[in-house]
C-alpha cells in the first residue's frame, strides 16, 4: 500500500499533487532537488508539462488509474522524465491525486547519448546504461528509476545484446569510453 512514509523513504524525487498542480506531499529528494514544499505549486516548466499531460490523459475507474510519461528540462538544464500515476480519492466526491516521480535521462546532446541512440537503445535503456556506467548496483538503479530489479536485469540483457558486450565490466568500460569522446 502506498503511504507517505513509503514515498518519503525512496531516493527518487516523488510528489503528490492535485489536478491544479498544488503540492500535497513531497519527499525529501524532491524538496532537495527542486526546493519546493507542500502547500506550494509545481515549478513552471514541470507544471506546464503536467497540465499538458493531463489534457492527453484519459481517466478510467480502476484503483490505479494509469500512467503517463513526459520529458522536460529542469532548472539545472538536465533532461528529466516525469512519470504520472493517477490515484483515486477515498470517496467518489473527492478528486484524486497524482503521484509524480522524476528520473534523470541522459542529455541528448552528449557523445554518450549520440552513441546510445545510434545503437537503438530506448530512452529507458539509456537511463539504465547511464546509471550502470556511474557504478550503481541493480537495486540502486531500480530504486532510482522506480522499477523492479527484474526490469533492470531485462534492460541490461537488451543493452548487452545491442552493444555486443558480455560482462558488466566490459559494458562499463565501453560506456565510459563512449562518454569521454
């Protein structure tokens, strides 16, 4: 079950917002990265992206309504991916909240990103590759990207196949070499 304590403990920046982009709860990772607190609104670029994504998002009547993804550049000029999940209110008269988690993506104008795109890696595979290159363990990658360790392993298998590597050390060496060009 999703609780504020669960959100507070994860390393990935996470925030609960209303449809008007008012922050109801945000974890310490979100507060540190973006400098906002509950009671405030999302920052301009993120609020615009959130509202634009809301217009394209169709709600249904399930416990977890659905998910959407969008990308934006944050105030540190880093490309980020915004993951949105709609959570229903406790009663039918109460509007629900949106859980937003934010993950970093590789900058698209770096040699590393050019190489990854040339090898046809998906955006998520690029995220996993970048975190692997940075020395994170599978569990840490999973926590950072809000995915399971199994999913990280599946992405790594695809990355190894596309980059024609056979061991993590070989993959890291290749990624570091491509990132320094």
